[in-house]
C-alpha cells in the first residue's frame, strides 16, 4: 500500500515540452511511472518521445484517462494551470513550479475548496511511492521500496537527505511527499499524517518541517489526537535570523511566531520524537522504528 | 521587497488615500524649501530608512521654524540611525520626508496582510494606534480587530463597516474611513503586497482620516508584473553582498558567524547552518544555489562567501538531484583556480553522479577535505575554524 499515488496512477504533464518538463518527464518514465499525456497549448498532435501532447487538460484527460497532473508551467501561468487541471477533474495535481505569487495561490486555494482535486505543492519536489511511481524531480535511486515508513516534508533536498539516511539504515519508504516551501500550499502536513495513519503498510512517519507559519504546531496537535504510529520530527532553521525570508517564501519568522524553538517545543509536548541534529536522523529512526 | 515611507505615500496618493502634505528631501536646503511650501509650522522631519522604530532612535522630529528645520535636517541627514530593526550597526540616513504637522485627535492602527493558514486577506485594526502592535496583541488581544476576506470575492461594504464600528469611530468619520479601507485593499491586491501598514492612521481635530505613516512590502515572487515597483528599489538599504548574489540568481543572506557555506535547496541550507552551530561553530551566511545551478553560479557563490572577511572555513553540502554532483565539482574547481581559495574547504556530496563529482575533486590537486556524511562534514569544518 501507499498513499495518494501508486503503480496505477496515470500521469499527464503540464508544460511537457519545456526544458524542465522534458527532462523530468523522461526521468519519471525511466522510473516506471505511467506517463500517458502532455499538455502544451498550441502543440497538440506532437509527441514528446512517445507521449502524446494536447492543447488542453480536458482533451488530454478525455483521450487518455489521466488522473494525475505534474505541473512545470512557469510562475506567471502556474495558477492558471492548476485551476485548469482541477476544472478538468484531475484527482491529483502536483505543482513543482517555484515562485508563484502568494495572491495567485490564495485564489487557487479558494478555487479548489469544494472541488475533488488534491493539490500537492507548489514549490515542491513532488511525491514518490518507491518502486511504483515517481511524480516529481527527486532522485529515484535514493529511495528503498516496500515501506514501512512514510515521509512528509516542506523541503526538497532536505527530504532527499532524510530519505537517503533512512535507506542507508535499511529502512524503506511507503510514500514520500514534499508539500512545498510556499506560505500557501495545497495538501498540508495533517492531510498526509491522516493518510499515513490510515495506510496499513505504513508503521511510522518522519515529518520534516522548517521555520515560518504554524503548520508544524497544528500537525503536532493532530498527531496527539489522531496518530497512533510513532512519529519522528525535524525542524530546519534554528539559526535563521528573524524577519528574513530563508530561500523558501514560507520560511520566515514573524515576530514571535514561526520560530524553530517554538515548533520543537510543540512537537515534544505532543509526544513526537524530535531529532535535534540532522546528522543523526538515520540512527534515531533505526532505534525508534526498528529495522 | 521593502520601500520607503515617502514611496509608500506616493502609492497612497495614487489610490486617493489621504496623506499629510509633504515631500522628500536629500539635503538641508531642500528640506527648508519643502517646509516653506507647506504653509506653516510646525513641520515634521522624518528619516527615510527601511526599518521601524525611527522615532525612538531619534530619526523623527518636530521643527517649529525655518531655522529649526535646518538644524534638525542637518542632524538627521547623514546620521547613523540605530533602531531595534537595524541591528547595532545602524543605517546611514540619506533622505528625509518633510511633512506638515497635524492636530491629532486619535491614533489608530490599520494593516492588511495575507493569512497563510486560511488563504485569505486579513485586515487588522486597533484603537491602540501608534504603539507596537505585537505588544498590543499580546497584552490586550481584545483591542485587536481582524476581518478575513476571501480574495475570490474581494472586500465588501460590510467588511469595512465591521472594522469601522469595531474601532468606535465617530459617525462623521465612518464614511471617510470605509472609503479609505476599500481603496487600501485595492492597492494591496493590485500590487501584490505582502504587508500594508498604517501606524498611526490618525483622526484630526476636524475629523479627517489621514495616513500619518505608511509601510508597504511586496511579494518578491510577484515583482515580475510590477515593473513600476522595481523602480522603488533602494540598493543603499541592502547588504552589498546580497545585492551581488541576487545578480547571479543566488539566494544569499549574510550572517555574523565564520563558517561560510554553500548548499542546494533552502531547507537543506537551513539545516546545514543549524548543524554547523551544533558542531560548535557559527554560520557566516545562508546560501542556496538552487536546483538549476551551473558552474558559473557556484563560482560566484564562492567569490561572494570569500569576500566576507570573517569567513575562516567553508562547508559545501550538495545533495545532487537536479543539480548533478559533477557540475558542482567542476564549479568548485574553476572557482578555486580563478579566485584562489584562501581558507580550508570541506566538501560533502551525495546523490546524482556523485562518483564522477568525487573523481573531479580528487584529481584537481586542490586542497579540499572530503566528508563522508553531514555529521562528519560539520565536525571537520568546526575543527578547522577552531584551529
């Protein structure tokens, strides 16, 4: 088992003919993902390798039965691309694009309310169910198929670091999700924690947060109430100065809100095992989850 | 992106939001000319820097005559203004805003920000104007009014009424206030602001509602569609190394430690800073070279780290995903040859093409220390700087 995506997921790629879109589509195909369609307005009838390209998401869904979209559209047009996918009834939308204006994402988020689509991202590495399908830009080889650990993170390369340490300890993953580093995103920690809790193959969860906002605090409270599986938490940015945007648009300490220390305290208070030193995360997982 | 108060007020004027009469001045003579045109004393002379707390730091003063304007403008222009937001090094004042003095009856607080949790635009208002709003929120939360607006629907008349009546405004100021608020919301949305704050918004003795102060920050991700705002950028207010880095699409933030570091990805970069600290040293910067870094970017990253004289050692931590380790290694070798790296460098690489990357580094003949994992890397670099 896994959450959100698996070997039956039928992927379409919005922005498939761009440089990034092409490169990462090929990587996904090589990993075994079923890439069934691409969308680039004005390029219907063409093919990217063996993947047919359509003008619109609706056309692509109708012709191929795609149920998941991966978005590589540049920031000025990305909000439009997400809404197009949702309007076409795509169940799972994974937005990789970094740098979408906050106001655009707030509109998207309200647009998605009441719709059936799930948005992952934006500004995220994507989602992978090791051995089944990879939808995103993460290096597939560092993952170990078969579970039993679920990983959810606000970061990209930091997630790779965490997964790599798990794999080095011989611990496999059910599904790894990057929910993105933007202040306004689709799927949040709680959605993923809930899904991992309900997934019979997942026996433990690693949650990787960072400074800014209150998502980790809310997730900690949810874990206390609803998650019975062991959770290991990590927070990046303890040394970040207040008021500065640390790369990720969402990673900013405002006043007394969003500090790493506050998040760690909240997580500990809710029974989460907090890893204080990233260098030792793999060992800590081995001792808490067993092998 | 931040702008000055006088620039914020230019935007207010464009949206018919009442502001005091006044103008920016770059010299004492200019300040006097502006003051004379205002048609009466006292006038207010306000230092223009990108930091709050200017009044407490001595950067905002009343002047009762033409002569006093000269004295006060002379004091403020060229002063090194230290506030709780500038840090101990302070900020050099190069311009002042000279405005008419007003007869203030009441001071209010008003701001608009995006609320990330609810994906709405939130208006925050309080009768406790002119004070530090964080302190008000902490001590007397009942004095804070919050109204949330769905951006798909936009601001409605009832939102404005909720704020106006919540502030206990006099009947004759309700209309001017609600008009001001809906224009302010329009400005916020039109310009993709990340913060719009008026503290204080004043009610004068003759019941006029006027923005006595103005602070506007913009969403950096939306600047591509606001070329006019880009003209407001003031490089004097930014760290020169950060400006240099931004020209090469590098995400660099200067800090006060002595271990330079270069990392791909913001989360890993923050975690790397943290682990440097935990190993007993202190990070000199945040530097995210991004997923699509090329050899040139790596080279410039090196140059910028090395131009910080406090740097005693460098840690490179790359988890190759999109950025391949061999590309990174080539960049490091090029940079070392061109700039001549003068401090010890520890390299930790993992991920895509890591074997090729390690081969390039080891065959380069450069004096680099390689680390097997993150913990090892932090310990090695900390040992070097402790020397």
